[in-house]
């Protein structure tokens, strides 16, 4: 995203968000397990449009995050600058994840680009907080799509993290673990083979979550459409 000429303050942003707020969206979000406690009801396309108008602005992103509204958090990740976000700030943001969609949006929009992302993946994969732990595997899933040049061996290093987290029965964690493994398996023919082999071993686990992850992965990445791709 290029720098925009428009200069917005936090109050300008809040006014725009509130003017476009749609509380009717909240009921639908709740049905998908999205937290609606601190949310206005703005759509993601609108937030992307606003982010384009605003342009990259690290200082503004930090101020928006502090507002604690889910839309300002997501917008913050869209206009934040990966070369300016510190590890301390990333930790603070991760600790503020209160919904799976905020977690995934921040990972997709900003965290996947951080120079210390792999360090955070390893650290967060061991954390107990639901959405911090989810972030580790959301990031693996995002990187598997985003980083076109990372060698296969680097993705194989994530498999022990996936194996350890596969025993976590929490819905928001196990779905992210599955997402990570499936995206690794969709990357290329070699990783597809390795992911299927890994999933079949995982299926032998005594943990219900591990069995679910294995079946979810195999049914997805063994599809003919994926193999052709």
C-alpha cells in the first residue's frame, strides 16, 4: 500500500467507522463465533477501502489499536508498517486478540511480514492463551501462501509445532492447526505428500482433536483439484 495524501486523525477514523457502522451485521457475525462485544459492525471491504485512503501510517495504527474496538484493531493491522512494529508491540497486540477473526486479520495483514515472525510462531505455539496460540498457526497458514520463495525444509520445521498443538481440544486452536497443515500441503507436490504422510500418523493419536485435524487435512489436500493445482 502506498502512502496516501489524505491526513486522518484517530477521531476522523472513528467518525467514518461510526457513520458506516451496521449493527445488523453483528448478529450474523455472532453466528460464526465472532465476538461482538467491542464491535461496530463495519465490513472488511469497507475497512480495506478506508485503509487505502489512509495509507501506511505506523503511529496512527498504534493509536487505533489502543481504542480497543475490533474494527480499529483490524484497520490498524492494514495500515501498520512491518519494519516499524517492534516485538514488544507485537506481543501487546497478540495479547489483545479477543476474537478469531481479529487474530487472523492481523496475521494476514501485518504479522506475516514481520522480520521476527518465525520467532513469534515458535514462542506463541507454546502459549496457553487461546488466540495467541491460534496466531502461531494462523501465521504458518498465511506464510505458506504469502512467501513464494521459502524452501520446503523451512515448512517441514513447523510440523513438530503442529504435532504438539494437535492435542489442544479448543475449537479455535485446532481449526488454526488444521489450517496451517492444510496450507503447507497445498503449497507444492512434495509438501502435499509430506503433509498427507504426517496427517496419517497424526490420525493414530489418542487425542480427538488430532484425529479431527488429520481427517480435515487429508480430505482437503487429497482432492483432485488440489493435486492438479
